[in-house]
C-alpha cells in the first residue's frame, strides 16, 4: 500500500504537468499514450528505488514494522523527507518548464550563483504566484501526512498472519523479483533508458515521457569545461581555411586576421542594441501573423536585414559573452561569463581607439558576472547600470527600457555635442517575465484579448497576451530610440545594429519558410538589422550570419584597423566565395545538439549519441540525408566540430598578453 500511495503521488504531479503545462503540436493519440506509458514506467522506477530502504526494513522486521515505536518513527521520518523532497523538486521542475520549456537539469544551479540569487529570486517572485504555490505545497504535504498516517494506522491495527519460513522466503523472492523488474523497466535485453523518451522531435512529448528526478540524476555527471589541443589541431585546417586566417599554423594554432585601416570610411558612432527574447519568428518582417513590430519592420525596410542570422545558444548570458568575445559559449556547466579562467579575452570592442565606449543596462551588471566580461576586456569602458539612472527601478531587471533609452540618449547626445565618436552596447530587458514595465513612461498602450484575432494569435506562436504585449513594448522602445537619435542630432552619424539575444519560448507555429519549431533551431534564429542609410543601401541578405560577426562587421564599417582573434567574420564581406554557416546549439528531444546552419543546409550532432545528421532545408527539411551526400556531410561535420573544438581552445588560450 505504501508503494502504491507513493506511485499515485508521482502520477498526481504527472497529471498536473499534462493538464496545465503540456502543449505540443503533436496530436497523434498513439504518440501521447506512448509518452504516458514511458513516463509511468519511469515513475514506477523512482517509486521502487525510494521504497528499497523500507522494503529492507520490512524484510528484517517482518510483523514488527507496524508495531515497534522506533520503526514507526523511522517510517514516518523517512517518508516525510521523501514527500517533502519530491514536492519541492516537482514544483521547481514545473516552474523551470514554465520558464524555459525544458525539464530541470543540473545547470539550473546557475540561478543560485553568488551575487545573482536575489535578482533571480525577485524575478521569480514577480513572475509566479510564489505565495499561493507555497500554500499549495503546505496543503498538499498536510494532506499526505493525514492520509498516510491513516493508512499506516489501519495496517498497524490488523492482526498479523503466521507465515511459514518457506512461505516467507518465497514472498521475499517475489518482492525482490518485482522490484528488480519494475526498476529494470523493460521486457528486453537492455533496461529502460532515458533515450527511449526521445522517440519524437517534440520537447513537450519527450518531457511527458520523462521523470524529472531521474532525468536530473542522469545528467549530474557533467564533464568539466576544458579544451583538447589535439582535437583543435585535427580540425584547425578546416577552420583556418573557413575563417581566412592570415598565417595558418597548426602547431601554434593561430586564428588571427589583420584588417588595415580604411581612411575613406567616416568614423561614425556605433550603437548595438540587444533585444531581449526577440526571436525571428516573433517579428513582423518574418511574417508573424500578429505583426507586433512595425518600428523594426520600418528599420528592416530601410536598412540591411539578415534573414538567416543566428545566436549560438538560447541564453542571455551566453549571448552577451558571445557577441562581446566573438566566441560561442559552449561551456557545459553554467555559462562562460561565470568561469574566471575564461573571462579574459582579446576582443574587437577594445580596439575602437579614439572612441568612448559604453555598456548600458537597466539592471545590475553583477548579473551572470557580466561586469567582468566588459571591465576585464575593454579599456576605459564606462558602465551605466542600476544606481546611475534618475528613473526609479521598475522591477527585478532595473529601470524600464523606455527610461533606459531616454537616459542613454542624454549620454549619446553629450558625446555627439563634444564631437567624440562613441560605441555603445545597449541591453534591453523588458521583453522578459515578469512583463511588468509595459506600464512604463511614454504613450504605449497594451492590447487585450478583445483587441486581437484569436485565430491569428494561435497561429503566431505567442504563449500569452502578456508575451505579445512585451514584444510590442520592445518595438515601441526601439521607435523611441530612433526618434531621440533624430531629435538629438546623431541619427545620421551612427551605425545602428539591432539583434535578438534569443527567441522566447513559443507555442508551435508553421508560417516560417522551414519547420524551425520542429527542428529546434527557432530558439537561435533571431533578427539582425544594420541601419545606416549614409553607408548602406536597403537590402535583404540571405547568406547565413552569426552573433559572432557583429563586432568584425561594425569595425570594418567604421574603418578602424583591428586584429580579429575571434571566430567572427564580416557579415558584409562578399569577397569570400565559400558558403557561410552559423554555429548553433539547441535542445531537441531533451538532448543537446550542436550544429552549423545556413539558408540551404543544417548539419547537427546529437551530443548525447555523437551522431551526425544532415538536412536539406530547401528540400525535405526533416529528412536526414547524410547518406545521400557523404562529402558535404563530412565537410560540415568537420566544420561543426571545428567550431566547437576551436572555441574550447580559444576560451582558455586567447588571453591578453601580460606586461
């Protein structure tokens, strides 16, 4: 009865997940039932594992289990800890899934990093019904305590039945057999494994088929972050050729490219705007039915829009590190910015000699140790953050984006009036839970469900109306920035770069040219717009581009001399004739993948199996054609692994010289 009770407890949380959190484009009843069947088998495995200590006590104590005071206390104490742990773990898992669309795994500890706990706690407090959640947990535990004690007392009052020794031995053998069979989980040579849950391409179905506790435990053996020099050497020729390295040297592993000064280029200002949670599929210029971003649409129509632009991973901290250092964040534990040995890098931002350099954030730059990425690598950078601004703090992320842009404009105008060129990295934050600052200054007005077409909204992929309004507010603030730039006089002398740091979690959508929701790549596909009518005629670029390419591109546009130690390239360089690819990482079927992608092909490596797959995005984008195109598959696999190994090497070996 105790085993059945515990198993039902786990099923209760599975029902909550399915009823309130599960959302999938998969409608095949057979697929959903298979996910349920696998999930219940994993739940049974966890139940039996947790029952082993009590089973051992029952075998030893026999009929004294219910009658002896000390055994009764052990029984109560053990199950109290079990149910407390399970309740807390499952609630955290549900919150994690609500936030990221993924089951909880060990990297969640990044939210507990020193200096960030309070920020993340505030975000959780402002985004989720924490008090009601805690009250619900207490109520559930009280109900469990009451019902469990009643069941225990009912068994304790029953009279014991004499069992002969051979009968007891048979009972023990049967118990062991049942426990072993339930934990093994399969009528097959191999036991039930988490990989069986990944029988579709859909994260939601895979999540339904997993048990979060067992999945977390499986992923605890994470490799330490380091580099492999020999592996870097193995793929170096491919990377050196792809990047156009000045002096290829597989022994010294030289990645440097030198770009001379171009005196014909005017020394224009540069404003790089990182748009929080701004995925391509969410935007008007990518034909989202809700058309939430008219200001960005206007900039795309009058600037250069990169239609196949990708960030290396779905994480704001990874994006800030990646765009600043020109290296994708491939660390397995937490993020690169949180690793002191990795923070020190030679970067292009630092080489804007004669420019004033700014980093502007509405919140605190201690978040994810981002401060060190800038102060350690960019000489004389001025950081504007929480505490500097006149505007009041709006929420956990600091001042509102509207107020951030208003006060940033004052800084930009002052530099313009002094005749000093400047380069600024402006990081927005309001397009993020808890979505509270859409009540900020200005004349922005929220829409309600009465104001929108429900069919278009469903097709758009937006999760809820708050997410939709937050994106509209982001677009509104981009418009505010451009109006302020024109009013303050620096619009025509500034190169503007707008890019999304990653996509928000979306529901299934099908309006994009390729099925990027099913492929898993939508989280990394973001818009990138370079706006500078003085230098650049409006056009759309279909060639693949990467977050790593931002600083090499703007450095070339300003004409400064620089040395590129990174993996980034000039987005506007048309002299290289080979195909361009973006290195990306994403989660599909709850398994990490690394890949290279462009407008025609996607080559991915499943990091749990090390298996490579090739997809023709202009043909059948969900069909693996690796066997049909072996030479292309080999080349792209070398490029994918080359990006990964080169990044790992450079993270630890691209440090500034010590004088």
